[in-house]
C-alpha cells in the first residue's frame, strides 16, 4: 500500500459513483449520507426488512451500524448481511456500544460469524469486548485505559491482529490514533483533531466512508483511506471553525473538496509488520 494506491482508490470511488447501502442510526444518518456523497458515492439508507434484501443486492457495499438499535433495524441488518454474503457485496460492521449492551454484543458476534464482513470497526473498548477481553468502558466511548499510547502500541497491534486473523476481516480501531490491520500488517494513522469528538456522529461517518471506499478498493485500503480522509478533513475544518456548528459544516466542505496533493501533504501514517 502506497500513497499512490490510496489516491487511485479515492479517484476510483469518485468515478464509479456506486450505490452504498447504509443501515445506521437516525442520530447520524444525515451526516453519514452526506459523507458518502462528499467522496463521490451514492448513499441509500433503507432499513425496512421487506426491502433491504433487494437494496443490498444492487449495492456496491453495505454498512451495518449498531448505534440506537431497534427490533426492525436488527432484522434489517440480519437480512442484509445474508444478502451481502450470498451476492459478494463487501460489508463493514460498526460495533457501536457492544461493550455496554449484551444484545448488541451477541448480535455482532453472530453477524460476523455468519456473514464474514470485510471490515470490523470500533473503538478499542468495543473491539476488546467483541473479542472477549475485559474493558472498563461504560457507554459508547472508549475507556481511558484502552486508548492507544506510545507505551502499548505493540500490545494493541497484536490484540487487533489476532482478532483480524480469527475473523478473516480487516480490523479498524478508532481513537486519537487509528489502527488498521489485516492480521499480517498494520497501519497507524495519526490524523484528526479533538473537534471531531465534539460533534456527534463522526465515528459513524468513518464507518460510512469505509463502505463508500469499499466500492473502489480492497478492505485494508478502504479502512486506511476512510479514517485518514476524515481526519485530514477535520484538521482543515478546525482551522476555520468558530465553534462546533461551523466545524460540522466545514468538515463536509473539506471532505468534498480534499485534493490529492493536500491529502499527501497532511497524511501521517506508520506501516508496521506483525509477527505471525
């Protein structure tokens, strides 16, 4: 993976303009749709269980987000997951809140086991809970002790790589620094701004961007491209924002206007090899 392959993947997403099926929560639905549009793909937010099979079948990628779940939304995710698996539609699951909800945790484990998504996304606390590792988090935010630091980078990389190998998925761990691994290689990404945590839904937007980029490249590249693009757009937005409202608008502006040269100039990443 190189900056050139990431730039080509971003261009391919814009050129293809493919349909992305997002089953996400109503809190962030509008922002997720606008993020997908900003990078050149076409969102559809269908969630009725009687129509989602047909929608997923025609989509280029599927996002399943566990935030603010309902019986109807869970059934829609179940149906779409099966349809994606049977028709070769790449899927990303966002493990929102699995560390604080047994219902979400059990659903996520069954969904992953049966449907083999291309990308499993969550903060480190959510991913640790999914993997069966103790975590001190409450709510949907990562516990302070689970944050990626200079002192625990190797340990966290190994934990996430084991999860990737066990599930066969690319694992995306988000936080102040983001980690992407397929079990044999890992990429650390350090773009972003604290302002991203001050508006709701930016984590969900990252998941939607992964799905958008899955329509134009492989899972590892899609995950890296999604969080780096969102992080860089956030940095640029923070330069002009007067507060959270103007930041939210500027974030979408920068997602839609980010130039290849600006992406390359701002990208902060580190590629790491992993022990088998």
